[in-house]
C-alpha cells in the first residue's frame, strides 16, 4: 500500500487542485456542523497537497489562483492562503475581500490571517 506522500506524488497538479477544492467544500460543511475532528483531518490533507505542490519543481501552487472565484468561501480562503508565497498581492487582495465580506467564519479567519501577516507572526513560505 502506498504512503500518503507517494499517493500525492503520483497525482497531477490539476487533480491535486481539484481535490483541494473538494476539501474546502467539505471543510465548510464540517464547520457548519461543528465537526471539528473532521475539519482537522481535512486540513491535514489540504496541507499535504500544498506541501506536495510547493516541493515540485518551480513551486506549483500558482494553479490555486483558479479557485479564487469558486462559489464556496472556504475554497476561496484556502486558495488565498495557499498562494501567499507565490502570488502575495493577489492572495492578500482576496483575503481582504473575504474579511470585508462578513461571510463568517471565513471572514474572521481571513482577518486573523491578515493580522498575523501584518504583525510578522505568519510568514508565508
């Protein structure tokens, strides 16, 4: 049986981005249902996808930008965070838009992310 990392490594960039979008929708449902353990498992899976794309030649996280206009706010939030290191101006603009939207809980999360960036607590890599 393949490890999680090996399964991720064998997938195309597009399939990983598509799974990231699915994860965002599932996270949104988990948040609305107060299913914290499920949300956290999905978060871990998303971080694995981001790490796989980051370590590919040329850092392949830019395709997350395709998700900036996704209908689901959690998918938008995740994609903005995923691209902070590779498209900082675009990602920040999306985070600001989400924060101003008052679409919670994502607006609060985006606002906290912006605060952490501005304070130097969070430095994208």
